[in-house]
């Protein structure tokens, strides 16, 4: 592990237990990185471009993954997942397409993680199964990754390296510096990438919080130093680019919790939030202790993250505060708080199961006070409001974001984005992380800050951005897109499968079975018709009889024309019945012909 640290003579330990010596030679980070890079810059001048290749996180929320490449060296920033939208029925998660990286595996020097949210680390186990390279991240981030790799059965084979804000990792011709930023999870960092042609800053996810729940405020001083040195390009988080002003401090949520805990009075409190929002969970635990309530945790991801955060000291509950969810029912309502997953209405989440009455340990009723402490991810609104409605119908009081300030964003608003641009003073600007409208608005903000339009580029997924000392432009394209994970299957669900699932969900299925003699093509049995999700057969006997008649006519016609290719016969049945069903009902169910062929003389 090539690691330079600010603190002379320190060591760092990777997760697998090997200790890596740090050699600082009495040099500061910026001096060490700049000295080596001046040599690299002279060698590579006017010969190569710095390539930025987004493989995720562009024109979408989540699935963040960016490749930074120069010559024969490349490294990856983040490796996240996204949750499926309504056009992906049955899909569990969505991960980036790794095709380009697999083809260039020998060039990859490592994966650098900015923080531990799922949209930045959720796909790491899938990637490392294909390309095993070193991974670098802060303590919490690496421990969250460790859990994922352990579940995937590949932890022992992976090279995980813990770094701290201020550290610099050498990856080929790049020196990657970690810079402390504020976000809704501890140990978040931006990256200053010292390249052969200049400094590139990737902000990761960030906000400017002068009163953070834990640790210090964002390291504006270091960003200022880099700005004075000269920053070639800035890649900045666009999630909240449409919001004017400044994002509220996370501490405001703590004040709201205090009021709501008192409002809950004698009721049992159930609070849903993102499992990785450790700052939020920490405040819930504090409010529970202040109000003499025990805390139980529900949901697998929530249990894993909270256990990790407590183990590492990011959450420090008093002795006896945390109890097992199995014991929650033994406490009176005013003595318990349940922290759960499901703030986005996810179908398999703990809160969704509570709302549908399917949770094995928690039964929601009129004695519950439920807080949903998260804002909807775009596209999830319908799921969330469905859960809220179901919870209310069970008699519970439900509080959600639009009612009280029980959620603040971990992403910068416009004024914070402007602050970073004014400090960093980049020559080129690339908005990242967000839908197109977010990227476009962020680009507009950059223009307001004096960055000339020719030096601003809105990225496209898989489209290489080429940067030289004097120019930024689009280059070639590489393979990029969505790989869908369904159960244990990775990539075996594609557009055709999704089309079939959508068709089944909209118009149902009609199965036609027939037995045919191989010798003379005579129909020995059937055709039999089975409807699933299309029509109720007992009330549609006339339609079913017509379908049988059409099928018989097609089989007789095929026999006369001596059509013996089974796929051709199936296609003719499918086309004939599809025409009939659409004519009679205006709907287009999936038609599945099944032909059994037997030898009967």
C-alpha cells in the first residue's frame, strides 16, 4: 500500500491484518505529492489527456461510479448501487456495467471510496468478484464494506486499506488525497487527485455543516490551499442543485426529535430512517436516553450498520440502552423506541412489513407514534405514501418530513456549491451525482460563478471526458449501463425479461396446451386454455371457446400446408390468439403455446 501521511512515523493497518509502514521523510502532504507530480507532468505534457469516465451516478440517483484514467493508469472512485424503479418489476438492485473495467483490469490501481452509503459502496462485492484490486477508504467505510464482502464470501481474498482524512495514496501516476467533508454519515471525504496535468477535485457527497453532530466542519482551509495552487477541474455533487440557500445543520433534527418524543407521550415510538445515516441514529439514541426509553433495532441492514457503528465508537449508547428486538414487546410503549429500515417504502423493509401486518415481532396499532425521518428519493413517493396510508389505517399516528423538520439533507444547496467553486476556483467544471435537471442546474450555477460555458461539460454515462491543460471535451464512448440483480442472478435479467414481466403485470398470461401425434400431425388432446391474470375463465367461456376454435383452425392449416417446424406452429398460434384477444378485449396478454409431441401409430 503506497500511503503518505501527515503524521511522521505512523502506521496503518488493513482489514486483513497486515501492517503497512508509512514513510513520510519529514514532508508535508502537498509538498510530497507536488514534487513527484511535477516530474510526471513534464514527462506527459502534450502527449496524453486525463480521462474522466462516468459509469454511474449520471442522469440517475445512485449507482455512483467514476473512472479516472491517464495513460496506462486508472483508478475508480466509488462503486455504488441503485434501487430499481417501477419499470423494473422483481429486480432487487441495480449495479453498474463493469465491462470496460474488466477489459482494462491490468490498468486499474485500486478503488477509492468517498464514504459508506449504499449508492457509493453497494456494488463493491460484485465488482471485486470480477476484478480484485486494492480498496481504500476511511475506517467506517471499510468496515461497512467488510460486512458486504464477508456475506459474499470473498473477504479473505480482498485487499482493504484504511486511510484517514489528510492521507495521500499513490495509485500509479496519481496521488489521491483524502479531504474531510460533512455528510450524513461519518468519515466522508472528498478527493484531491494530483495528476500529471494538474489537480482534479472530486467532492463525493458533501455539505457545509458548521455544527456537525460529530467531528469537525468541512476542511475549507485545505480546499483553499488547493485553490491557490490551481485546480484544473472540479467534479461536484449536484443532488440539491435546485435548492436555494444553505442546507440546515443535522443538529436541527435533534431539536425536532426532542419535541416529538414529548409529543409521543405514552405511545411506543417507531422511527424509520436510512440505515447508513449514523448521525441520525446517534441523535435518536440520545433522545431516547434523555427520555428514559430503551432502543431496539429492526431490519437486517439497520442491525448490521448500528452494530458496526457501536463497535467503532461512532455511536456510544449508555449501558442497557440497546435491547434486542425480541424483547421490545416486554416494555411499555413509553419506555421503548424502535429504529427501523423502510423510510423509502421498500417492499421487503421492516416498516413495510409492519404496515402490512407481516412483521413477526412488531404489530402496529393505535398506541404507536411513527416518525419517517427521510425525504423521498425521486420515484419512491408512491411507495412511501402507500406505507403511510397503511400505517394510519392501523390506527398509528404518523409523522413524515413535510410535517416537521425531521430530516435534513446531507447534500449541499446552491450557496454551498457556490462557496466551493469560489474557494477551489476550478478551470473546468463537471457536475455529477443526479438526474439531468440537477446536472443542468448545477452547470448554470457554475456559469453564475464565472466559469466560462466552454469549460463546463455535463457528463453522459459511458462517454469519456477528455481533459488537457487547455481544453475539456467529449471523446470516445465505452460500455456503460444497468446490470440488474434479481435474487442470486446478476445480469440474467435484461430488457426482454423486463418487457415480459411488465406485460404479465399489465395484461396477464394465456397458456395454450395441445398434444400432437408426430407421425401424422393429428391433434390427440386439447387445445386447453388456462388464464392467469387475464380473464376469469368461468365468466369468459365464450372467449375461451373462440380461442380453442382459432387454435384448432391454425393447427389444421399447418397440417395441410405441411408446416412441421414446431417454433413456426407456436408463433402462428401466438399471433392468432393475440389478434383474437385484442379484438375482443382491447388487451394483449402474453400467449404461451405448449405443444407436446408423442409417437402414436
